[in-house]
C-alpha cells in the first residue's frame, strides 16, 4: 500500500512487545525496502526517516521541525518536559542554566562516586550468583546517580525507584491516568526538596536543586512548576534510557565471549567500546518532530502539523554509513558520528553522563563478575516504544 504521495505505508506498531531484536529487524527491513515510509498506526500517522543522511538532516532542520512533538508514537503526550519542549533561543537560554551539571568537567567530578556506588551495588549482587539484571541493577544504578546529581540522598532510591518504575510502565503503555499516582508522589518528593533548599540553600555549583531555585531566566527566578518540570524531565530522560542500553549491552556480552574477554583483558578499551555499543543499541530508537510550516523534503510534500519519526535505531545501522552495521567493531571508522544522542541544538544534554555510567558499569562489573551467562530458558522480550528488555536473567559461579 502507498500513501497519497506515493510513499509506502508501514503498518508496524512499534509500541508492541517482541522477542529481543524484533524491532531492530523490522527497522532494518523497512529502511532497506524504501527510503521513506508513512506509518499509519497512530491517529495522526507519521513520516518515517530511517536512513542515516535523512535522519541527520532531520535533526538539523530544527527551525521548522520542532519538538512540539517529542515522540512520533505518542504525539499528543501532555507531560511537559524542560528544556525539551523549548525551541530556538528559549531552548538555548534554558539549557545554559543546567548545562554546567552535564558538561564533561562536571561529569568527571562524579566519576569517583560513580565507581564507588557501582561497586557497592555489585558487592551486594555478586555473592548471589544470579540476578534479574534490568530490575536489580540496570535501573537502580542510574537512579542512584540521578539522586546524587540532584543533590538528594542516594538512600532515597529505596522508595524513589518503585515510583519511577510504575510511572515509566504506565507512560509507555499510553496509560497516563495510571501514571498519575506515582507521578504525584515524585512531584511531592521534589517539592519537599525545593522547599528545603529555599530555607537552607547549598552550593549551587554542586547541588542541582539549589541551582534551579536560585537561577534566573530573563531576569526572573524560575517558578515552582518550572523547577518541578525540570527535575521530572531530567529523571525521565536519564533512567529508563540507561537501563535500556545496559540490558542490550550485557545481553551482547553474555552471548559474545570474545567481546567480553576483550573488555576483561583490555579494560582500557572500555570507553571506545561504549561508543560502538550505543551505536548498535542506542538509548532511544526514535525522536519525534512536528512540522511547523508546510515544506518539501526530498520529494515529499509535508503539511504543517505533520509528525516526523527520526529513526535513530535504523540510522545507526544503515549500511550506507557503516560497514557490517550489525557487528560489534571496536575502533570502527566514523563511530563518533553515530546519532545515538541525536544531533543539532537538541542533542542529548546528558550524553557525557550516560557514557560515564555505561563505562563504569562495564569496568567494575568485569572486575567482580567476569564470567556470566543468560539463564537457560530465560525469555528475552523487549518492550515496545522505548525499547528495553523486560527481564534479563544472568547467572555466574560463586
């Protein structure tokens, strides 16, 4: 079937679950079948850009294709995010407020603590000889570092994590009503922290909540709601995405002995390996955009309010850009040009922190648990929308 423009129509519902790599298989097939598709599985539908050069051009077309839609799969999402919802000069101004906490120098200052917390969690897990990696480690670790980044007690992860898990699960099933209860608990938690910082501010160079309380935008302090939205946005952007990448990376290493042994024997290769892993298994497989003014893109006439799918997961595996794209190749030419963190002014704010978290886990895990395997018979199912493994049962000798 073709769209009225002659573009092939995709009926693939990317919110559905599949066996592991099922979504990537379909993305590869659609990318190679035609340069563009129109997907009809949502009320508005969306144009799918899946090849590297087109996706890169889409990210760079930020003046007309804006984040008025952040995900093509849920274009009507009403959950506000900052600074993601902003565009142009407003976006740049807001990012300047929080950029210092995500700059390379700031991330380097977190490195010792990142190693320490990782080792603490691993020392709890190692004697057990098994774990559900995605639930017991891959989400807990970034949650703890998020709390540290914000200046909040790491031990609060014990109750904060179940709230975030419930909220993520509801949101990614389109159940915004179900997400309301855990969302309110999280907002109340942030409100208490904000109120405490107003009474007793800390160093704004090291405490994110204090930074937000004291920050000014166009000569005015940020409203309480703006600070709440920013805290929530940083949480939503950083936790489930890191869990996703870790799940796929450790599935790969548990099933590719040579790659795992290389990291064990050559730990200095870890940082380079992270880049190749996030090319293969990006933290998100797509970003949404909305057309503001009617335009033509590579022969397609797009109307105002049309929705665009910028296919990160398929662009990073485009054989026109990367040879043998489905293989892990350390030192791959052009690896720093992958689109795992997007491109243009909306490029992922937390990319340096994400790289650090992934590298630290790989370094410390392989010191304590160098040999591990996937439990026999374990199901490997990936959630739709924002891909992540629902479970990853790992085993090792103790």
